[in-house]
């Protein structure tokens, strides 16, 4: 008994609001990350502040929001009603305090839990809130959630509204930086859903006149659209629909009360169901659902009274009712499409004919591939029992959709030495490794048939579980981990070609990354620095101040598992692969993988010179 831990009243500890948030940040903002993924915590902090500004706009108070992000200092200013001055400190530091508990004021609000700004406050090394109201100003300043300045109310000539400035805590968000591409995407979603709202980011203004139609227009090159975007609006609902000429899979953008539900939910499921029902009824044919939805690009937004989400970060709608005396979410959306989309199809026979041709083409392709798909599935199932290509992890993305505190990653590597190092140093719970055998096939210009006939592609597709739908994707992050040499770059390009050709939505939705690995190790007897650039190498040499030993890594296989764990752990550095909406996927593939052109030759020569200059500079050994 003496060896047992004593359990007494002294073991019971109550955490105050900020301690709990800082100790369990994932419960409030999902995963932390470093800003390389659009759902990393630093973007959730910004979103929580912005949601309050949007709610002010929805209530008719303030048409402009100003955002500044410079050197990780974030400032958000709205021109709404301003926080009541006597409650400024409470609203950002006391749990269960906020205006959104009064449903009369915020009937269809974005943020409903009164936690958002408290989490931002607690997870910021510096946090300042300022409220301007009735010609008076109230300011409060916090550090790590602790109140350090509670300024008295003073007179002001500033316009009414609220300003929040914060710096995410570097001890919680390691090596983070804001990527403005992700911030811009978030901002655009806000303006698409709120026509009349202007959001200013670092001096650049964003505004939308056509709502979800603008969303599809901005994210898709018009040359890839099969027909002009169908845009339908009703009370508490808006949809935009088109089909891609080249994309194989389904693409959905769904929103509830202005919240981007990246994981879908009851409304997205109802939209998919309603679309199929409407098309079948219109043509009087029982088309396969997958043929109707193949290549669709669409968006849906609904407004619901007091929505219920399946996670704190509100990425999946769980509500089945619209609220009040309204019908269910499912029946409301299905009925809307059955009426409004059907009316549109009757009035626009040219678009209707294109949709039917697309369905018939999808049906024909599905039947042509059915036999090959069956054989490919059998090969993949048999191969998975005997080969060592996939070293799987224990937890996968479908398991994590209700708990975004964790992540799931698949590293695609080349060669046995590199895959061996990653396999030995990975987190077996959430990190898997897929090992390539040599260079993958150049899939440029080939049909989907090659994915099933080529063993490497077939097994990679099976490992990712993306044959039928992106909803079944097993890993949130797909990371290409190749050597930073000519062969490694070629393999990287061939893999990106594969994803662009057959699964572009993986890139569009921010799942594909390139792993950064250090070029140098700089060390003395006491300290070791891993450097990812020449600048970092110089800084490391200055810090050590002696004659350090410098090693230049030429390939992933040269990095031992003991060292590799630092590069794929908390300090992992990932470069997201992003698409420029001004260039079609077809144009992009043609430039990089088509026959040689003068433009590409010029591009290669210019970039090769930069690369050669860099390598020449960095091959100088010191010490």
C-alpha cells in the first residue's frame, strides 16, 4: 500500500479559464500546426475574431472590416456597435459571457458558444481589445490571458466599433507564420456569403456582388467550366452549380451561417441527395448517382437557427432541423432543388442538354472501367498483404473528423534508405509511409484507366482510399518526401502530375505538401543546428562562434532516424502545393509535362542558374 500513489483532496485541482485553454488548446481550436495548413490553429484564432465582426455586419452594424497581418501581429477592426464598455474585459476573459446567448440579438449567428475570443486571448502572448462606443473608448491588454492593463474609459472621436490585436503564442504555435494565401481564401468566403461587406487585408479590398457564383468563378478557370454557373437563391439558402470539363471527382463548398463547413454535414448530404433526385425526375431516368455527380463543382450556403456542430471548430453540421417552425434541413434543401433547379433546367435547354451528355459520358466511362477496377482492387488487396510499400499508421482521417486535435499524414518517399529512416522515426499513431519503387510513370495526357493498370498508382490510390470519393481520404496530409537533387525533383514533378491529372481536388483542398528537409547540419561539441537555407547556415555559424563542423546533406537516406525525427515531428516544415486559379490544370500540365516549348526552356534555364548558383555557394565546407 505504501507504494501506491496517495489520492486525497490535494490531488484535485481546478483550472481557471485561461489555464484550461492553454493546457488543452486542441479542445478549443483543433490542431495547432505552424500555418502550413489552412485549418491550423493560427487561422482559427483569426476566424474567431472575424466571426464576431461578421455577426455585427449581419445585424446591420458596420459594412467594413480591416485586417492587418504583419510579422505575426494580427489586428482586426470592425465598425459595428462596439462591446458595451463595462463588459469589455469580461467578454474576452470570462467563460459563458457574451451577447450571443441572447438569441433575440443573434438568431443566426456564426459564433454561438461565447468561447472564441477567450481562446484567442488565452493562446496569445499579447492580446489587446479596444471598444469605441458613444464617443467613449475602453481598452484592455492581456499577456497569455492575464490582464496587465485595464485602462479607464476615455473620450474619443474615433468611429464606433471594436478592434482586437493579438500575437499568437510562439511557445504553443511552434515556428508559425501566416500564409496570406490561406487568409485571403478565408476572407473571400466571408465576402461571398455577405454581399455588401468589404474586408480590407493589408490595404487590399475584397468584396463580392454575386455571392456563391463569385466563389465558383474565382476558384475555377472559366475555360474548364462545362456550362455557365447555375446560381439559385431562396430564403435562408443559396446554391451555385456547374460541372468541370476535366475534373473526375466531386467538389463541394458548404457553409452554415457563414461558417465554412469543410467536413460537410447534414446540409451537404441533403444537397447531394437533392441534386440526384432533381436530375432523375427531370429526365425521367434512374441515372446512377455517381454519374450525375461526377465532375460537379458546387457550393451551398444555408442559415439555421442555433446550429449544432460536431466539433468546437464548427467544420461539420450535425443539425437536422432548420429551427423554429421550419422543416428539416434535408427536406428544406431537397424541396428547394426539386423546385428551383428543375425550373432552371426547363428554362435553359442548352445547359440541360450539356448536363445530360456529361452524365451519359460518365456512365460510359464507368462501364468501360468496371472490369479493370475490379481487377485492380483485387491486386491492391492481395499486394497489401505481401508487400512493404505501405507502412500504415494506427489512426486515419475518418477517425479524426470529430477530433481535429490530431492529424494524419502519409509520406511518399523514394528508395529504401529514405523510407527506412522515416519509418523508424515517425509517429506510428498518425504518420504512415508509402515507398516508391523507382520513378513513377509520367501520366500526362493519359486516361483514368492508367491509374488501375499501373501498379504504383493503383496501390497509392488504394492507400489513400480516394478511388470513389475524397470523403474517404485516409490522410489529411499527403507529403512528398524526395531528395533535393535532379532525380528527386523529377519524381516530385511526376507525382504532382499524377495528382493534378486525376485528383486535383486533393490540391485544391490543401492536402498535398512538399517536405522540407535541412541542407546543412552545423554543430560543435555543445550545440547542433539544422539549417534549411544558406542564411540559416550563416546564422548558425555566428551563434557557435567557433570553428564548427558542417555537414551538407545530399539526400534523405544520409539522415539517420535519430535525426529525422526532428524534421517530421513538432518542428516539421511543409510547403503546401497550391493552384493558381488563373491557369487551368490542363495548361499547367502542358507547360511542365508536354513537348518542349521555348517558354519552358527559358523557365528551366533561368531557374537552373539560380539553383546552380545556390549549390555552388553551399558546397563550401567550413571546419
